[in-house]
C-alpha cells in the first residue's frame, strides 16, 4: 500500500511541477484548447492519383502551421486533420465521408479533385448536416450534377464549392484557339461522365457562338480502349483544333491512336483539361507530349500566398520538389487553397464547434488564397465562388533540364496578374 501511495504522490508532484521542469501540463493544455476534427478527402491512388500526389506534402505544411491551433471568437482551437484516399472510386469516396462523419465525428469536411471524389463526399455531408468545402470540379458538374435546377433555389445548405466553370474555360480557350491560324473546326472528345456531360451541355454552344464549328461524336465511356471511330470522324471533318476532358489513362490511349492513325499531326492546338495538368501524365507520351496545351487552375507563377502557411507559389513548388524529388504540379496550389479557405472559414465562424456557424461563415466567405480570390457573396449561383484559369503549354525541356517538360504560361486572359512567359506554339511544330 505504501508503494502505491508513493507512486501516486510522485506522479502528482511531477504534474504539479511541470511548469518548473518545462514539461507540459496535460490538464492546462486540455483546458486551454478545444479540438476540431477536419476531414480531408482526395484521390491518391487509382486513375486520378495525379490529383492527390502532392497532398501529403501540402498536409504536412498545413499541420505544422496549425501546431498551435487557430483562434476563432476569442478562443483557441486545436485542429486535427483526418485525411483519406478515395482510390479514385466514387463509392469509396461516399463511404469514407460517412465514416468520418459518423465514426470520427468530424466538425468540417474538405474535399478536392473531380466529381468522382467531390460529389459523393458533398452529398454525404449535405445529408448529414456537416459543413463541407470543396474545389477542383467545374462548378456546373458540382451544382447541377448534384440535383440543383437552373434558375431554381439552391438545394444545398451545408455544402460550398469554389472552382472554375464553363465560362472560365471559355474565357481561357477562345483567345488560345484564336492565337494560331486554323480552320476553326474543333474536335471535342468528352466522356459520358459528370465532367464531360456538364462541359458538353454548356461549353459547346458558347464555342459555336464564338465562331467555331464543333465536331462532337458523342460521349464515350471511361476506360474505352478503341477510339478509331472518333478519330475517323475528326479526320473526315478536318478538325485542326482539339479539346478533351478525359481521365488520364483514356487520353494516353486516344492520343497514341490519334498519332498512329495520322490525326495528331494535323492538329494545330491540342487543348486538354483534367489529364493535361500533371507531369506524370505528359512524360509517358514522349515526343507526343511536346506542345500539348492545357489550362492550369494554379501555376507556380501565381502571385498569391497561402493565408495558412504564408508560402508563395515558388516556395511551395520548390519545397515540394526538394521534398519529393518530383516536379511540382498544379494541384499543389489548389489543395493548399482548400486548406487556406477552410481555416479562414473556421476563424470567421466565431464558434467552429457549431456546424451551422461554419456553414454561415462559408456562405459569406471572402478571402484571397493561393489560387486567387474567393467570394461566396457574388457567385454565379448560391453556394459557389468561381476561380480563374490560365493557358499553359507543355514544352520539351532544354538540354540539361531537370525535367522532361516544363509548363509555360502562354495566356493570362482570365487573370492579368499572372505573368505570360511565352507565346503559344502550334502542336507538332
């Protein structure tokens, strides 16, 4: 009994004297900081893995910046980020969201990268009454793809989204397509999925209004292995411009077949979305990757800093390359922007333990993050804030270059603050 009393007395003495010894007092830390759980869902494996490749690095920076918690309403809150990989599976994305909501009891959800990830996560949050902020899905695919009706009131109370939309693509694409002489005939290859259907419905009419003839062979299924019919149509129509929104493996299949069947060499501008964002999708194409064009939602030359970590675009890109040994990519800035905006909403809420307070803060959030300005009070529809895109071309690295291709900004029509580095070159030149 005496030894037990001595043990208790010694433990009490250590706890009581922690201020003198420099050891933290568990009781005082618990009293001073209330904890918030924030979910973070993205694709790190599977066909969409390029979108999530840089997330571990970005999350590491965020966790370091959040080590001392954040202040909201005069109170300090610790932040625990629970990150999950969807494996590029929409069903798994929804399941992970439900596990975080029901099992981990998260206070707030963040999610990014394609409708296959974001939409099922947002739907789970909406059903459960958990605030959710998302990015990197054309907003039409997020808003209308989840049941909202054009001209109708928003059906969403808990879910908010900041991203580019069809108008942003149009504003970026039109000056690009006009920058090189062509017959103004655009071959479009849009999949039969949330992205492809949203883009087909809205972008094609706008491209036609802008003076282009659009040749659309219809939607194809993700995972298609033979694009001969589409290629034959594009060749017959002599389409000198090309635009696509595929998942990465499908574009690689299509473009190799387009080269083999003689179509690629006739294309003057090959404009990619979704698959054209990442070095890992361009490098395997070898010489076929040179001068492919895309639109970046973040580039290292963006002039904006992270509100959470304070890092600039160049600091984020350089730090990632040193840490990973891999080339920087566009999603780095977007994932950081999601964390920036999420923490800004927590701070603005005044009471982040109230899910309703976070949702209200999101509805009026105005901030400037790594991808640029966010303003939920002036979106094209409720629950949405739009972001800009800049034209980028993949140029083969010069002799001695560290990487096979470099993404060069060729058009800044949607954001003049981003510097243009070079003129667009014709594909195949």
